[in-house]
C-alpha cells in the first residue's frame, strides 16, 4: 500500500503570538501529521518569521520531520494546500479601539466586542469583504482545501467563507470545554463522565441536557443548589477549569430564568442581551463583569511576543501539553480518512429547526473526509430561541450590507441590536455614523 503523503497546512495569521504557538504545538504533537509542511502566512512577514523560528525550535525538540515556511505571499500560502486555519482580525488593535471606545460614549460598555453589539457589528463589516476574497483565493489555488476558521465574529465569517466557495468549511470555538468543566465543577464529577447536548449560535449556546454517569445532570444540580442561586453556589466553590471565572452571575440569571446554563463565560453572554452593558458601570460592578480594554490587549500581546522570543533563544523553556483546541484533531481525522465528533459552527440547513436557515449555528457535528455534517438537534426551547432569533436576523442584515454596500441594512442591524435598546433613534443614528466614519479605512467601497 502506498504511504499516505504528509499534508500541507496553511495558518492565515501565522504570525500571531496568541494562536500560532498553540496550534503549531498541537500539530507537532499529532503523530499522523509528522512530516507536514506548515505555511505561516501573514501580511507582517517579520511576525511570521518569528513564529517560524519558534516552530523550528519546537520541531527540533520533538525530533519532528515537519517543515515550516514563513510567507507574505498568497500564492505561496495557498498553492496546493490541503488545510487552511484562519486566525486573523482585519484592522488589528487600531480598529478594535473603535469597536470598544466609540460605543462607550453612548453608554455601551462592551466586554469583548468581537461577536455582537456595536463592536461585533463593526468588526463584521470590515472582515466580511476580506473573507469573501480569501475564500475565492483559497479555492482558486487549492479547490479541495479544508478551511477551519477561528476568527470572530465566528458565525458571520464562517458563513462568508461557505457562501463564497465550494470549500469544506467549519468554524471552531472552545466554549464547549468550558461548559464541560463547569458541570464537572458543579456536580463534583470527573470531566470524562459528563455528556452534554447543546445548541445556539457562537458564544450564545445553551446546555439543554446533561448526563453524568447516565443520570440527569440538571436534576443533580437542583439538589446540590438546595435553595442557593447558581451564582452563590459557584462562588462557594474553588473554581478551576478551562476559561472559568470565580463568578457567573449572568449565567446564573439565565439558568433561573429559562432552566438552562449558557456558554459559561459571562463576558460573552452579557453582550447578547440588554440590561448589563448598557446600564452603567454600577451594573457591571454588580455582576462582576470583567472588561478588557484595548491597551490591556496590546500589553498582553507585547508580553507574549517577548515570551515567544525567550522560547526561541532558549532563555525560557516551552513546556505545554497538547491543548483542547481541535484543529489538529480534525486535520488528523480527515487526513487519515477517519471521523471526529466535535462542536462545529455550520450553516443551518435545519439542524436547529426554529432558527433561520442559512445562518451559521453551533451544534455537535461530524468531521470526516467528505467535509462537515451537523447532527440534528431539533427545536431550541422557546425562551432561548426568542433571544437568539434577533441576532440571526441581524447576521443576515450585516451580510447583505457588507456584500452589497447597503447602508440601510447596515443601520438596521446596528439599530436592532439589544445593546442599543436604551438609545433613541437619534442616538442610534449618531452612533452608526460615528462608527462608519471611524471604520471607513477598512470598509468595502459601497459603505464608505
């Protein structure tokens, strides 16, 4: 039998000190991918070369045959590639500053600003045209490539890639691991004993069923709470886990309101509803909502860059296990003609029957040689669907605006967002115009 050839893997945003060290380490620790060619594609060639040096150091330590190429050339990056992993954000920190700081003037105190709200809206409008072109470029150079998207807003950008190519595409997010850790913490159970069912949109999915060693996890949780709120119970525990925080006051309110636990990261869930981030600083303090300012993110990148350089020089040892990101596992499954059940962001073709068709939703799915297939979930509980559908509609309006230059659609999507519910029509229009002016260097021609 002829030996299977090693894959070619392209990381778009390959110079990222946030994503690339983790992804490269995972790929190197995947035996079936040994000998691969990994292309680190970045418009900042110096950043890509830094990661190339790090990667070669790590490959040497692992005695790996994997090769690395840093490039700022699209043709070099995409020609004949088998897999593309995307980790970029158009405009970088200067654009992100607009996403966060302009809405602050209108009383909107966004925590992350990368998915919904004015920050997610702004980010989507400047990223969609880039992702449209990227989809076409990848397909032109390698029509059989598999594309794994980590960039936010996850739903919109994954939809963009899907609609502008015939490539096999999915969006990946690690939120489900937080949920598994949360249930293990709450129920004092081993993580491997937790099985969950979930559905929704990225950063706003809900755990609608949980089983622990064959028993109803929600029934066990109700007994353990014994009259306490979920927030009180969590704050009485020693919180340790993947992306878990010592408070979950917003998630607790969702649980007591609709009976289900959401994505266990209040920083994301609070951006999907009114009443937390548009009600003043006292409200964010009341709910212990952690906000990350752009300057904090810039400083964090600086420290990560310094640490990466220390790994390269040998002043500090890189000693990280394989992470819980699943890009390497998906590539391994497809490359070896296997199958993997995972948390996937895919276009809704009916897997969630009461959310609009065509938008990207998050459910269990299967990755395999033919691409990605979503598992059928069915109907979201009404209380959850009622909060999710407006965001799905806004996603379609944003897609129309970015694709056709329709300013009316762009305005409608912003004005309809729950984080603007406290503003008058005049206030909404003012915020819209200010964001559009600030975002103009990155906007498609029709929206400038």
